[in-house]
């Protein structure tokens, strides 16, 4: 998947694309991200060692 395609998918609300982009940006800092959706709520959890 190309970065442009991934960005377009994230803009459309694809949670996997959002997670991929956030993890790619934050991984060098030792941070990982998880996303969950429940009802109309998006929860983003970031973890660092």
C-alpha cells in the first residue's frame, strides 16, 4: 500500500490506515498506538516503554 493511498484511506475513516500512519510516525519514539471504536466513539490508546 502506498503512503498516498494509506493517507486517503485514513481521511475516509479507515481505522487500520489511521493506526498504520500513527504507528509509523510514533514508532521511532518508542510509542505504539491502538484504536478501538465503540458506538460513535473513537478511542486512541498510545503506549510507551
